[in-house]
C-alpha cells in the first residue's frame, strides 16, 4: 500500500505546494484508545494525560497506518500491572478492616 499525499489547495497557485502524508489509525491503536478510556472509567482519572503519552509509528508493512510503539506498549503494560498490584493491595486492606473503620491485626 502506498502512502497517500495531498496538497494544500488554500495556498496561492504560485506558492510551493507542501506535500503532506495522510495516516490512519490501525486497529491496534484504536484498541489502545479504548483501553485508555476503560482505564479512566475504572480509576476515575482524567484520560487526557494517558492520551498524551501515546507514542505511534508507521506500521512496517503498511506505512500509512499508525500503531503503538513497542516501547509505549511495554510502558503501558508496566503501568497497568502497577495499578493491578495497588488495587489488589487495597482490596486486601479493605477486607481486613471491619465496617466500623477499625483495622484488625
């Protein structure tokens, strides 16, 4: 698949026409966006900062498609693992605390 290019038709005819590349988001990128939205719902956090962290690159055999970089995916998996560990720790602490708020030891 070749990369699509387009020119800016708003420039005067004598001006050099810049060429721009047009990309699409690969299914893997869309899945990551969904995962970030779900993470926001589960944690009650603002997802804007998560979106700012996304790093994309051109897909190897389809350069017009953008996919998450391996480094980004590894970083995100590490963060999700940390959140899971914190949630598990919180659940254990909550299970040890009676409803009156006094912790049993």
